[in-house]
C-alpha cells in the first residue's frame, strides 16, 4: 500500500525538480526550406526532413543509410502525422513525424535513440565581421539563426544576456582557449549542463568558426565553415549533436537489464527521475523510505551520463559480509522445514540526490 500511495501521489504532483537538463520541445517536428510548394519540391524536402530527424535522434551520420530504413526512406508518409507550409521568409515545409511509429522504425533497424531529455547548453557566441565584433545575446536578432540551428539539431540552447560585464569576459582569446576558467564564472547564473564557446568570423565573403564544448569531464573542439551565418550556426550545432549523442545513446547490443537504486527520494524527485529513465524503460520495483529501486535496460555508462543531468551522485556500495548458509532442519513433529525468505535483489548501480 505504501508503494502504491507513493506512486499515486507522485503522479499527481505538479512540482518539478530544479535540474539543468531540458526536455527538447518539438523533437519530432522538422522544418526544411523549400522553393515553392510543387509536389516534387515537397517530396525532396520531406526526404531531407526524414534524414534530419534520424540524425537528430541518433547522432549517427551513417544511420540514414541503414538498410533497415530503406522502406521508410522510400515512403516516409507511413511515419508522418501531418505536414504544412510556412510562408517565412524563408518558406519552409513543416513535417510532424509520429513519435511512436518513428521510434519503432528506428528500433527495428537496430538503431538506438537519444531521448528528448538532453543537456542544456549555454552558448557563448562571438561574431567578427566587417561591421565589427559582437557577442550574441538572448533576445537579439543575431540570436535567431542560432536558436533555429539548435532546434534543427535537437539541442536545448541557452544564450547569455550579453551585458557589458559578459562582453568583457567573452573575448576571442577566451572563447578559443582550451581552459574555460574565464567563462565559468560568468556562466554560473545560467545553470546549464554544458558550456559552448564559439568564435565565428567572416573572411572573403565566407564564414568560419572555431568551437569548444565542455560537459562534465568531456571536452570537445572543432572548426566549421559555411557560406553565411545561418550555415555556420547549423554546422556547429550538427557537430555538437554528433559529439554529445554517443554519451547518451547506447550502441545496439550494449544494453542490459539492470537494477538501479536511488536514495534521497521525494515527490518532486520521483517525477523528474521518471522522465530521466524513460529512454531506459525504467520500471519501479520497490520503495523503502527515501530509497526507490528501478529495473532499467541500458549500458552502465549511458545510465551514468543520463543521471548526471540531474546532478545525482553515484554511491559506492559497502561490501556486505556473507552470511553462512545453515541447512534447513526438519521440525520436531516431522513437518516440512521452514523456508527462509528470499533475499532482496542487489542493485548494480546506486545513486543519491
């Protein structure tokens, strides 16, 4: 009864845990630019939308060529719920894919999926052009292509206010430095999981950008180029997606059933934990005080990465002394011996808030 009450009240709770990870909205909606609404143009844009979605969900640029997706690529309509055109500018085809049908198709093809709960990214983006140097801030017109690119690649992007103090910190040398110390202090108030530093500049009518990404102990860096700011923004977000996805997407065959114990539970945390464990088909098994036991399906590294989004800390289990096994003795009256209760299953992973 205690377990059922805990679940019932937890489901009714309207509170949410203050964690940094975000649920990407519109993950299964893709917008692709088009030149008119002719059937041929629509079909080509639909194919591009499917490729964009597959890459957004898997982070694998080779996934679209998976033989298991041949039927879907031939007829994407079987996983599309609706589509329409937006006048723009630019004019785009908006395609809404059905989440359940899409996930089934990807899993049948042996592809693992990156769920909608993803690390929030704070983007420090400095543009250098013939008109001068400027830090992109939240609410500025220059933020539009960055937000569109992040949405296109399935990333929850946050941007700083770009006030005077932040402009002093977010200089080209600091953004290109391998040491994020100069940016970390200014980033604290935004409570993001990952830190992205980008220095983009225009040269000879073309744009190129150097970027660095920090997420926990993960460090990534690269450079991209494009015809304009829109192309460069999309290239950066695509690179970030491809670098982050392997941390959260288990390779086919790498997932195994596991028991996960989480300590320090309350109603707010129960709701947040349920969302985090959705990609692992998490199922509560028992509750003991502020401890809850889940049965999950996933790799250990993937589970650790996912739980780190809510800032959970792993607990090292203390060794338990083995209890000697005493053979059951028949009762004095000759009746069957009492059967000792089966010990509770031992979780492979333990975490606490």
